C-alpha cells in the first residue's frame, strides 16, 4: 500500500507548491512529443505522482539525460526520470526501476566486430551521447576501447567514421533499418534501469513514498498501460523490486 502523502511530505517533495519534473525527450522510449506537448511513461508518472500529492505538475523538458540530471542537481526540478548509475547516486535517491531497456552497439555492415566482447579492443572508438547512462557505464567499464562523446552517439559514429556507435536498442534498431550500411551487434552491452529520482537531501519518508508509488504502478498495470499507449513494448516493464 502506498504511503499517504501528508503535509510534511508534500512540502518536502514540492516545496514551491508545484511538482517540477525534469523529462528527457532525448530518450524516445520514455518520452515523446515536444516540450510544449510531451507524452510518454515519464510524463504519465510525473502527473500521477502530482495527483497523489494534490499539487500541479510542471514538466521541464530537455533533449539529454545530462541536462535533466543538471536540473535536479541545480534545484530547478524536484523529480527526475533517469537511469540508475553510481555516478548519479551521489546526488539522486532512486526508486527501483520501472522500465529496463538495453544498450546496444551499431557497427558498419562490413565491420569485423561480431560480438559485444569484440568491441572492447584497442583502436576501437565508440560514439556515445554525452552524459547518457551508457556513456557513464562504458567510460567506467571499458578496458581497451575509447569513448567519443557527442550530442548523439550514432551521429558521432557516422560523422567521425568511428568503429562503433552505442545507444538504446529501440532507436538504434530504427536507425539500422533506415541505414542498410550499418548493422547491430547481437546482444546487449548493458541493462539500463530507468527509475524515478529525487535529490538525496529529501527526507527518507519522501523517498519511501516514491518507491512505494512506483511499485504500486508497476503492479497495478499503470506502467504497462502507459507503455502501450506510447507504442512501446510492455516487455520493458521492470520486475518487482
């Protein structure tokens, strides 16, 4: 059962009287539309949490996860929707994930790289979206390959003639479909666990409230229904915490 949102919790999570939620329109699995009319699972979650608090919701839309994170860190947002990562957990208290997506590699069709393991090799350069979950992960975990950052991983991969590009499976699959000279490497290099977050300075009761709400919305079909309406696969739904 969800923890009731009392006056102290509401004041802690929405101190301005409005729940300010940062939304990353750069991840098409989680958010679609425009800054003026955003939609998708993150938008639905923000509005549902606002409804439970009994406060209006302001959606702050960005084109990259790093900008959404910065809005939280700077105090411009009360809520964020980001992938769980150790680098972010210094400033963000996360719920369990509500959606799990995959990080995959694209390579030129005639590339000798055949597996995820092949990509981590000397001389291999991987295009990534700066500040994304997969940028953070690969920067931390690669032993031999080099990360090359840009506004979009596949654009950087293409523009600079890199050996590989990294990204989220769904948009990468669409990119490969439209560019027959590129193929995906089978398998994933990481699971990207998308969660709701707030600042670590919030009260433990506030974080517990968010965690309970997310689990309830996963269990009662809210998340799956939202994914379906957005044209996303319901198999992305994260398992219970």
